[in-house]
């Protein structure tokens, strides 16, 4: 067959296959044209789900009489004229195919009047003939489009339509999204003569919230938090639900790019990743988000129905969205979010750090101690500033991060301490060992490890790193486990803290934690004193992968952080770090393990309601992190369950007597 040009009517019907999927597709194209025409009031009338009649009336600019016939031609539009216009599209429509495609599969009538015309004119076209008839008529300023008998001349397409109720449901859902993208427009929807939806223009925050509640529901509004972030021409604002507002289906997930409705995989992935630690796999987040970006950096001409876009800097957009959503979730109170560390004054590290008597070790509450004046301790403090690689070679350092509230005697861990002292002697002077071991001895009785008072009752675990088999989560924060023939309980909060400390310790034992640059550096307010602290403790901060510098007299720039800090809300965490540094009064600097203890307590990720899968993941990471050293922490993490007493009760009780 010879190559030939397609007839205009055939080309239009092929285009209609891409643009006009169902009645909702027609409504979308026509309503978007009304919005582009500057309409502030749009009325939509639907009959029989749109298969019989679709009428869209607006009060926009209107179309001149001389352009009516051209408006129904293929590839005719007033929205772009050059290639430069195509590279920076701000209008919703731009291809000029909609009216021609719709008219090729229906009976279409276009009536319009501009402000300068004294009378309105109507243009009609239907079916394959595509002949346009123009005649005068009565009409206010604006435009009305009537689409009658959709797919009347393409029965193969018509038979794929669903019931009237289903098709109208798609139209209703479409107009909800349009109403969310343009709060300043009155939108009215009627079906078979009955007013179904009425969205009044919303200009105040209270009015916008009312429209949001009408579309997304009151429960969403109650659990939603408003977010806003701007960075280098990118802007994101809108509402996201807290973990309390997650849903079993993704029916409330609305995203708009430059007020254009989007179903973009990149955007969805960034949001899902931000909810990763607080969203069960079978549930979905709810959100209404608006992204504003320079039109030169986004390509909207990648999908026939304009459902998708392509970002020139996709990674930047992804991380920007992720950071905005993750930071907002981190600011939610612990009762509303599971991703925040649980605030507990009885926590293992917090007790140790608040102890007033361990002056040489407690970060943030340190006081003058005679031991600090010895030559060996002065040398130790110098090492903590000058030689980070020597800062954490004390093998017993991790023990100090797991404190309980039992009044256990000190002899409970004397054997472990003696073993630690032998290893420490190889790398530290004796007075330096004494300083660190004094950390344990100077704690008051209420701060001792949570161990049984009777040494014979301690756990008799085999000397390997495996904790055992996970059975079930008890009271949302304890894990029931089996090790050989023994059953015991593991404290998941302490396990989370120990895991974080292990990650920090691994880095500072060698050349320091690796600093991971932030794609979007954080600009935070800071006082003159806090800016001075950054310079004073620069070596210590860099050792933990935290890179900051002064941006101005009142702001600092956070350039990079270590991996354990990546999941934290830096807008809250960095001021806490600076505040803790300000409370430290030792001119010679900080001993890195003390800072690691405090930091691991602050950034360890705990939840109010652990699941079994979460608990298994946690203990697996813990075993991988600590390897053979984990056996030393079993007494702190685990409590044996006395099965003998329960068995004995069965043996000596006869319930049938």
C-alpha cells in the first residue's frame, strides 16, 4: 500500500482515541479550557453519566466570531505560538487537539461571546463530516460547550462505557481534583438536572479548609498538618496526614505541579519514602500537595492526556519533596507519629547523662573535676580534639549507654570490667582507664544496670552473637524470644539505642563517620554564641560527620551529616546539638564517646507500637552491627522468664479436685 496522508476526519478520530477515553476525559479538557480562559465560575451539566449530554458553561474571556471555526480545527490554539512557548508552558491546555477530537466523535456546539462583541455566535460540528455551521445566538460574556451523544458514530468505543453511575463517579472525582487545584473558582456540578456538587470560591484559610473537608472528608482535615517549603525556585505547600490518618486505600492522594493534576511516579515515590518508617506496607498516606517550579525545568508534553510530567532535575525534586514531608512528620508530637524517638525521662542514656556525680563523663552537664587537671587527662583531652582516630578505643564504652533502674551491686559486671581493662591498657595510659571506669563507679545506685541482684540468676546464654528466635511482641515494646531451651524478654527501645550507638561507635573508632552531603543544605537561625561553638567544636563535629558553617551573623548552613542523622529532623536536631555543646564548660573539649552516648539517645528511632517484622529487622541489624561484642550487652537487653515456677504450678495443682 502506498504511503499517503490521512484524511482530517480520520486523523481527528485517532487523536480522539488518546484524548477522549470516556465522558470524564471530555469534561477535563473542556473545564481546563475554561480555566485557561480566566473563568471564575464554571457550571457543568451532565445527563446519563455524560453519554447523553455534557454542557460546560463559564464566564471567561470568550472566543471571537472570526476564530470560532478555527477553534474546532485540528492543532489550533491561542496558548502557544513558538518553540520557546512549548518549553515553558503555564496553561493547562496547549495542543489544540481537544475540540477537534471531541467533535469528531460527538455532536458539539460551541457558543461564545467576548466583552467587545454585542452578540454571541454559535459554531456546530458533528461526526465525520466536520463541517462547521456558525449562527448568531443569545449568550452572556463567556463560553458554553455542549457535547451530545458521545461516541454516537463509533459504537465500538461506546460499548466500552460503564454504567451511568460509574461514569458520573469518574466525572465527580475529576472535579474534586480540579476544585482542589483552583480554590478561587466557583464550580457547580449537576446530574440529570439535580445539583450534586457546589464548590464556592475560597479565598481565606478557613474557606480553603472547608473546601478541603468537603472534598477529602473531615477525618482527613483533623489528622492533616499543613506544610510549606521553598528552595532555589522550588516551592511545596499543602496538607499531609499524620500516621494516625493513614488509609487502607489511596483515594486521597492529590498532587499538582504548577496547578496541573499529576499522577507522577517520582513524586509518589518521594512521599512514600518519607512515610517509610511510619506507614505499614498495606496502608496509604493521604495528602494534597502543590508543587510550584519554573516551567523551563519541567516538561508537560510527555503524555497524550497530560497526566505525567518530566523534571529536568528529577533527583533534586525528589529529595526536595522527601525532605519537606519527612521534616513535617518529624515535627508531629510522639502521640501522633511513630517515627519520632519516644521521649522518656527514664531512658537508659538519659539517666546516665543527667547524673550529677559523673562530672568527667556527662555531656551537657559537666562540672569541674580534679581528675581533669592531671597531665594524662590533659593529654586525653588533646587527643579528643587533635586525633579523632584515638578517641574511641575503649572497648567498654558501649556499656555506658544501657542503664536501668535496678539497685544492682557493682560486682555484677566486675568480670567484664576486668577484661575490658586488659584491652584498654594496650591503647591508653592507666589514669585514662581509671577516668573511664570511674564513669561506672560514680553513678548513684538508681543508675546501675538493670540486672538481677542475685548473680546466679543471670542469663546463661551461649557465647555467640545471636540473640535467639523472635516469637511475639509484648506490650508494644518488648520482644518475646527463645534461645535454646530458655525464654526471655528483650527491650526493643534499648535495642534501638544500642544499634544507634553501635553505628556511631563504628565510625569514630577509625577515621570518623563519613559525612554525607545534603542535596539541599539546611539554613537554620543561630545566635552569635552558637556560631562560635561550631568553630570551637569543629573537630568533634566533623568526627561525627556533621559539617556546618556560618552563613551570616544570624544563620548557619548545615552542609552534611552522618548516615544515622539522615533520618532525623535537622531543624530540631541541630539546635539541640548546639545547646548541648553550650552546656559543656570544659575548655579542653569533649571526649567523643560521651558525645556519642548523648547523640545516640537523641536520634535512635523508636516507636510506640513495634510490630514483629519491625522487631526482627531491628535485632538483625543489631547483631550485624555488634557481631561478637553483642554478648557483653545481653544482661542489659534481656530478662529471663522463669518457666520452672509455671511448670511447678501445673504439677502441684489439681483443678479437678
